[in-house]
């Protein structure tokens, strides 16, 4: 990875943490991936400067993020062990803000996630958060999903039926009610393989991942729903209408925040 890309990830992560992790924040979701590592670096700096809430609790989204939290000496908690924030209002969120990476973010803040295979837990944590803030380098900033991320939509599936699900995904229609959902006539679903042909990648939850290439995605919520309806699909790596902000580090050192 070039120094420029790493620098861009770092500047986006630092800026997002500085804006959102104020001393008032009690519960913070920690995403997964290489950009999030920089967010935790910044949290550690703030902790050492006594600028974090002393009662801050962090909710991990993967074994990786659990380890990052532990290494930074921060307190971790599992999602369902937390109290609901605004129970009196009949709400269901238990996390003030979650900071997470992304593989691509479109102009409406829909995102593709799951490049690291953690999107099931990432979506559970994002869904339980008052705010989801995405951080990424300039290569992930796009108008239409699929424009930049060419590896396909990560779909976590049950190992019991991955071949059947593959066939079903490859027969998904690209049109629905007269409007085009995605570019390619025929999606291609690839079972994600571990390095050196060591077999399928197995997620933290014991499932497989299919990377589904469909070209540009014109209607992310509809594609998310369509894929999610297939029995055996555990979670789809399209995060439609979930993020409230995305921070991108640019190659010239500047930072863009999209709302
Ligand atoms: C893992 C993810 C990651 O957040 C996403 O892949 C971005 O990773 P990175 O910051 O390494 O580019 O969704 O499931």
C-alpha cells in the first residue's frame, strides 16, 4: 500500500474521531479493517491526554476490532449486554456513534462493506448506533456503487447451501418493475478463497462469503433487499441509508466530509 493511501486513511480517521468522540460519548462502536486501526490510534492518544469519557465503552465488530480495543487498553462490551440509550422513547439504539471503514461509498452515503468479511457484525453494530460515521481513503469515494469497488458485493452465506445460493444469485434479474437495479445482465458470484488456495474464507461467525459482481449498482436498497430474501443469506455487504457521514482522506492531504 502506498504511503499516500495510508496517509489518507489516517487523516480521515483522525478527523472523524476528533469530531465525534467527544467526552460526552459513552458507547462507541469500533468497525473493522485497516482504516479503523488509525481511528483506534487516535483514541489511544485522546485517552492518554484524558480527553475521553473515563467510562467509555467500545463495541467491537470483529475479532480484529476486539483486539484493537484491548491493545489500546479501552473497555469492550458486547452489543446485547448494553442498555438501550433512550428506552423511555421506545428506541432500540445502545451506541452513541460507530466509526467504521468502507470499501466504497456513493453520493448518497450508501456503502459497500465486507471486504474484510466482517459485515454481519458491522451491520448489527451500525444498526444499533445513533450515528454511523464512515472513514476511507480517496479510492473509495464514488458517485455510484460498483464504479470503483470491482471485487463484488460481499454476501455472507450459510456453508450448508453456498452452491445453491450461488446459482440463485447468478439468476437474479437486473430489472425490477421496469427499472434497472444493476448493470450486468448476469451476476457472477465467487466463493471467497483464502490465500494460497487454502479453501474458503470462513467468517468470525463460521459462514462463507460470496463476492457477487453485478457492475454498477443503481438501486442499492433494492439490491440489498433482493439478495437478503434468499434463504441462507446471512447478511449482504450493502449498507443502504445507514451512514450519516463519510470522511475521505485525499491524496493531496486534504479531507472531505460528506453528509
Ligand atoms: C470489513 C469492512 C472494512 O471496513 C472495509 O473492507 C474497509 O477496509 P479497509 O479500511 O481496510 O480498506 O467492511 O468487513
